[in-house]
């Protein structure tokens, strides 16, 4: 108890600094992956991508970032065994943040395919096992999370496959492909607006005092979907097929329609990414702030202070502005094979999967979902060539990141413990 | 950090089309080459032989480049082995074109005037087959781009059928030529007859390889 009273402010400052560093890293590295398909498909310009990312990452983090944050800060660990020594939890969360931050910095430098989400979950589980005991970990929750890491890319890939197939069936293979593209575009856009808002609004947004019942959120999502569809239809209507169009003209006109539609999926992808990934930085930070503020009580029912979500959203935008744009540019120039029809399928599928996971409070890797979705489009014979070695790299990183994150966090946990006690 | 860009690799289908373009460029000069040989225009002959050689070498380079960038870990919309087989067929066309021009030039092979129109007709049909093969290659790239759309598939299948027709047309012309050659064999140098017989076959091989390449693509397209 005395430790918390003596060093309370130090802990909060440390937590906020490390939390901002993590969200900075997410903005610097991961946003580029979330938005890469849009820039690569040349659906939006590079500047537009930065602007969309800044606005919607922040909105996603602020509006829908609370659920995953809750899981990270108190879903993984059962604090009952350490109710009398809350300082352990403070050390642990700080250690987890530091461990994940360092591991990510090393991995970024080496170019290894490591996920922010996996690092932080591994780190939290690690310190909990070593610092508190095996029983302190909510294993069923951890199992759900780990299973979701496998399920989410597959789910995203399946969705992307079906979307691509439907575009082939209803538009590309039709007698009048361009006409059909214009005709069906509002339907696809409705899907974008409907899915994202339904998952976000379902049962309301508590921290904004927006209480909605199931049917109410359903209705709101339909209205939102229709609005997006109307907006998109107005823009798409301006695209005209030239007279006596050749096959190539027709194809490029269809791609122009989908490029417009991809502006909307880019927004939803940024939103989805913000809602899921902000928690990796602010989850442990919120836990520390919570304990210190409550004078050492490990409260299970405390709400997440709004300023923490603001800091998280701000950190992501800051990372994007300082370094993320560079990574985005690199990725955008590397993805030259992707056309808007493919990008649309992959991005909508990824956004829907990630938002769904976020809403259920499960931290998934946005990047892995995006890779799954790109592969899904590939399975629909939509892409020229994909490098499967990346998938191998992901599997390896799953196996390595968890123990390394855990070991590092145990190491820092004991260092913090020694310094402050 | 994983970089999403690293999952996208350069598609091999554009180089495959470029390869076929070079292959066609090695076949197209065969007719003017034979003309130059007949007229005894040595400068033109040299220039055309160089053209054929350069096209064949360029094709070889593209072939090696495709093979170098086609590891097993690639995820392609078609079977990797099929793609390599198509590449091999295309490559055989250019090799054959070069062999033909080499032999013609080294032995300064001139055909009796009576048979020349038939030969030029034959070579023209062969060129037509090869040019059709190139068109198929262009459309195949578009087909992959379009995600194997129905319209593109139908168009390609029609073109593949056409190659088959052109190839059998070439077969007929070859048989006519050989028949004439045998009729005239007593008036000709015996060694010439043997070599011409061989050359007619080799010229026909160009259409055969083109047909094989097209039929391999037919399997891919129908999948």
C-alpha cells in the first residue's frame, strides 16, 4: 500500500509514457497495414489515406476501443489472489508494456512479422504466471483469445472469398458488367455502412451515455447503411462509360466504381483498426491508472476514464503523423497488383471481422486478418501471385512472440519489484 | 512488424506474355529471311538473322527471370507446373525458329522456284499460328487480371480452337510441300532434299508447339 502512496504519480507517469509509446508504435507500423490495400489499389491518394486514417483511427479508438481495452486490463488476469498487494499488478502491467514495446522495437528493426496484440497478451500472461501464480490467469479467456488468432484470419479470408466471388458472379461475368457495377454498388455500400455500424452500436456505447436496445441498434445500422449507400450512389453516378467502349475501357470503368467504394471501406478499416488495436497500448495503462487512483483497490467494476481513450487515439494519430505515413508509402508502392475490386473485397472483409472481434472484446491481430483476407481474394483466383512465405512467418511469430513477450515481461516485473520495494 | 506489402509479389503473367512477344518476334522474320536468302541479299540476311537471334536471347532471359522468381511458396491462380509447361512450349518455338534460320543460312539453302510460292504460303500460315499464340498470351494475362471472368474465358477458348485449325492447315501445306519435294527429288541435290525434308518438319514444329501451348492454356482456363 505504501508503495502505491509513495510512488503513485511515478507509476501513472510511467504508465502513460509507455502507453503513449505503444500507441505511437501502433500508429507508426500497424495503420499502414490496415490502410495498405486502399493505397495500393490507388483508390485513394496518399494524402487522403493519411487524413482518413487520422480521423477514423481516432474515432474507432474513442468510440469502440473500450471493449478490447477492458479485456486487456482485466479480462486476462484474475486479481483475486493479490487483492492485498495491488502493487504487484502495477509492476506487472508496467513490465508488460515495457516488454511488448521493446520486443516490437526489436522486431520492427529486424523486419520480423510480429503482432502488437500477441506481444501484449503474451507479456501480461507471462508476468501473471511468474508474479502471481498459474491460477491468476483467466485461462479460458486466454484460450478464447488464442483460438481467435487462428479463427479471425480464416473468417476474414472466407468473407473476402465470398465477396470476391459475388463480384465476379454479379458484375464481372455479367452481360453488362459496368451497368451491373453501378446497379449493385449501393448494395455493397449498404453492407459496409450496415455491418460496421451494427457491430459498433450494438447495445449502445456506454461511455457516451448512448443506450440502445437490440432492435434500436439494428434500425440505426440500417439507416446508417442506407445513408452510406445514397452517398456512394451519388458519387458513382458521375462515372460514365465512354461511347463504344472496349473491353479494357469497361474494366477500367468498373474499377473506378470500386475505387469510389473503397473510400468507404478505407474509413471502416481505419475505424476497425483503431477500435481493436488501441487497447494494446492503453489497456495496461488504464489498469495502472485505475489501481493508483483507487488507492490500491483492484476494482473489477470501474469504468474506463474517457481521457485514456483520448490519449490512445491521439497516440495512434501521432505515430501515423511522425512515422506511419512513411511505412504506408512503402507498402502502397509495393502493392501494385491489387485492383479496387480486389481491394474492396479484402478490406470490407477485414474491417467486418476486426470490428466484430473488437465488439466481443477479443484482441485480434489486424494485420493477420488483412493477410487472411488478401489470401481469400487469391483463392477466388483474383490475384496474380501471393507470397505464402508470409503465412509461414506469421506462424513462426505466433510461436516465438508469446514466450519472448512473457519472458521479457517477467524480467522487467522483477526489476520493477526490486526497484520499488 | 509484418509488412502487408511483403505478401504481394510480382505476378509472373506479365513476363509470360512478354516472353511470348519475343518468341513471336523470332518467328516473324522467317519469311523475309527466306526472301533475302533467295535474292542473295547478304546484308538483309545478316540483319534478319541477328533479329531472330536477339529475340530468342531476349526470350531466354525472360524465361530465366520467370523461373528465378517462381519459388514453390508462391500462391498462384493456376498450377505452377502448368505455368512452367506453357513457358517451356513457348520457349521451344523460339529455339526452333533459331535452328531453322541457322540451317538456312549456314547451308545457304535455296528452294527450286516451283516450290517457293508453296513454301512462302506455308511459312505465312506458321507465322499466323504464332501470332495467334501471342494474342492468346495477351488475353490470358487479361484473364488473370479479370479474375477468370466468363467473357474472357470464352474469348480465349475460341482463339485456342482457331490455333488448332491453323495448325491442321499448316499440316496440309507441309504434306503438299513434301509430296512436291519427293516428286522433284531426282532433279535436286540429294543432300538438299534431306535437309529440306527436315526443315519442313521443323517449320511445322512451330505450329505444333504453339498448339500445345494453347491447349495447355485451355486446361488452365477450363479449371
